[in-house]
């Protein structure tokens, strides 16, 4: 833990850099954020999940880690075990994700990839480049921001439902 003292408005504050947020702090923050979002008619809708792809022997071939927040599905990481790369398993994971959330009122699926981590693969899978953040010092770490919109008539996720059922 690294501590720094800061002075603001003639008061001393401590800034802590920690590896893990204490539960009581996380609960306080979550409660206040949810209240703030609700006051603006927004439902955070935050949920972490993982899709695991296994073969018939239950060996893990690939994993997709993601979460929902507001009206979006964010892909954190996707991994396919090296011997199985280039054989369609990555597409299988992405398709499973899309199929699971399609028709449920979400706006999009999005992710960020570094230049070294196969950004062309995501274009091939129907993702569009929103923008690129160039790393001039190390181009392999240039970030590409991808998005794939759902073709939904109505977006219902991320919006608080009113008591009469209308949003």
C-alpha cells in the first residue's frame, strides 16, 4: 500500500493505492453509485460472467470473460488454447455471447484490443472499429476500440422501469 497526504480546504486527506478494495469501501461506493444512477433514471445493470468452451472430454478450449453495464456488453478478455487457435473456436465464443444477449434489449457488444492481439479477427467477426488510440512509443500497444450493435427495435437495458411498467 502506498500512502500520500494531500491538503485541500485546510484539511489533510490520505490517498491510498491498494491492490484490493476493502469490502466495506466497495459496498459504500456501490450503494452511492447506484443511488446516483437511479436518480438519473439509469440502471447500472452490472454483472460479470464467463463463457467456457470445452471439448467432449471437458478439457477447456477457450474462455470469454465479460460483463454487462447499463445497455452494453463489454468483453474483458478472450482466450483460446494455443493448439486450437485458428480453428473457429474464437468465433464460437463470440457467437455464443451474441446469441445469449440478442433480443434482450442491449445496445451493443464492445471491446478494446491491442495491436498485437489479432484486431483483424474481430473485424472478420462483424465488429466495427470505433476509434484507434495510437501508442507512439510501442505500436504493439496501440489500442483499437471495437463495437458491434444489436439490431434491436427497443433498448430496454440500462433504463429504470417505472412502476406502471413504462420506461
